[in-house]
C-alpha cells in the first residue's frame, strides 16, 4: 500500500482527553498534535487516559493530526532488575 509510505510513527504522551475518541498528544519532539483512536483500538475496547504513552501515525500532508495506533505499557518505577 502506498499510503503506508507517507506516514511516520512517533511516540508521545496523552495530555488531554477530548470528546469522541480524540486526544491532545505531546510528541517526544515537543510538537502538540490532535490524535484520534484507530479502529483496531476502538474495537478492542482499549482505554486511553491522560498520562498514557502512545504510538501515533502522522501523515506528511497534515502534521497537526495523527492516528493513535498503539498504547505503550507503563513501566513500573519500582521494578526489580
């Protein structure tokens, strides 16, 4: 599929929850974008809350919006190494 080549994947932090499955996401490069939940996450009933780390697929054509494709696992601060 050609449209996969036009998207780049970033990691970011959910800062604000908006209505209708939309979120304000601060990317690791400090850009603030509007993210919406992908259909696969919506079907799997995965809950995304402010403070969660996510992977976002951003198009080169509109870098202000992105599709949340994965919620990263939170690493415990008190984990035993």
